[in-house]
C-alpha cells in the first residue's frame, strides 16, 4: 500500500517486476485493484513455497517502490 497513488506506468512496472519472481509452479497472481494498492494472491497445497515467493516479492517491491534495503525482518528467521 502507498499513501500516494502510483501512476499506471509505475504500477505496471511494479507488477511486472514481482511477477518475474513469483514461483511458476504455484497459482499466483499480482494485481492492482486501486492506485494505492498492490496485491499478491497465491494458492498452493503447502505454505513454504508461498512464503518463499512472498518474501521474494517483498524484496522486489521494497527496493523498487520505496528504494529501501531488503533486510528481512527478524521474525522470518524462525
């Protein structure tokens, strides 16, 4: 989510970047139903591949959308 809306070109770029890292072996989709919002959905029989895909997407969006480093939160170090 963003406090200011992304342009259509920015949203498309962010969606393209994240779609490139989502696992092709799962049923995943990335969409933008609103100019302030990007959404990833995934359907899989196990959570681990989904988590890996979501973490990769998080890194891409964190870097591309907010120019921030992608240091994973400590809670992911379980």
